[in-house]
C-alpha cells in the first residue's frame, strides 16, 4: 500500500494565494526501515517520500550505503494533522533529520518548503536546490549561488513537477553533468510535466534526442576538464547556455506536436480535461477519459 491523499487546487490568482493546493491524507503506508534496504554500496542514493515513509535511522542507513545522497525535503518535514489528515510542514530542525545535513549531498526544496529550513545554515553543509516553478530554480552551496533559467511552458497540471525536476537533476548527475547542467535538466523535465494532466506522456523521439544532447554535453565538459578532478562541479561550465538552447529546441518541437494533437481532439474531450483540472484530484496518475464525439 502507498501513501495517498486528495489534492485540492486553489482557483485564486497566483499573486494572492498562499499555496497551490491543500493536501489531505486518504491513507498512509508503513515507513521504510533500515532493514528494508539492500546491503550493497551504491554511488548515488535518493531519499524521496510523500510524508512519513523515511525515518531518520533509514536516511542514516542510506547515507552509509551511498557515496552521494540526494534528498527531497518534503519527505522530512511533511506531517499529517491527527484530526483531519491535512498535510502541514514543520521546521527541519524539529524533524529529527537536521543532524544528518553534513552527510547529505543535495537537499531539494520547493519555494513553499524552503522557509521551513534555514537555507543559509543548510548550504554550509550541503548543496541546496530550491525550485520556483516558472522562475526555474536556485542552487546554493557554501561558496556561492546561482539561478538556473526555466523553460517556457503552459501549466495545465502541476502534479508531479517537483518529482520530475528531481529525477532530471539526479539523472544529470549520474550521467556526469556539472551541477548547473544537471539542474537545467531538472527544469526541463519539470516544465514538460506541468503541460500534461496526470502522468506525462512523453514522445520516444524526444527522449532519444535529450539523451543524445546529454551525451554530447558530457563529452564537451570532459574535454574542458584538462585532466582535473571530474567530481561534482558547481561552477557553470562553458556552453551552459547552448545546452539550454538545445534542450529548448527539443521541447519546442514536442510542444508543436502536442498542439497538433489537441487540434484533432473533439471539443467534448477538451472540455472534460478542463473540468478535471477544476475538481479535486488524487495525487496519483489520472485515468484518461475517452468519450466519443
């Protein structure tokens, strides 16, 4: 059984609302225990959860097993109201995880979650990545910070955007990209996710094109290293803007294909999809609605 909750989206203007959605628990799963983890060591590890699945001792075990660990802060600071199950956030220092910061490689938080940790304190111990939706993301580390540009997008459903960003960031790091390029890859996948209702349906040609661009980018960065340490790098490498332009071109091609597909859809189908956005939804893939014209 997995954790499941309702997500009630706000219809208020972006400038006036405090948050995009209100989450309420439907059911929760049992936490992951240290004994549930494998014994083998790994180069990279991810600690990602909805709320309550990851215990401090479990994260500590992940840190023991992995060389670099990336953590989504929502798994650490989200708790459920005992009365009505509404999700609320607590401070990182009160979560029981704060003492593990020096061992974490990357800590990802949304702009809504960032105030619940001391970014200036956390960046002394690990790399902090704060996502800001249409404004991209900001990378903080002990010696500096920089803004990573977003990709143009039309938001239809924000569900899963943070997870897609995190997956792109991790994939970039695993492939050997510098931190700024990996964060850019995260922005790319996040921008694609919000353009879909529920689970994104990605074109295989797009996936192959992005894979080729990442491979090309890795080769460019390796050539620029000149034999120096090729560990995780925080300084924007040469060609970062060109990498963004290449990913943007791939995204634009896919967006045009999506628009052409939507033009072929009957108006009743489009009306149904619009109605889905206005109603409360489960934080899980939404089943497609098929209706004859």
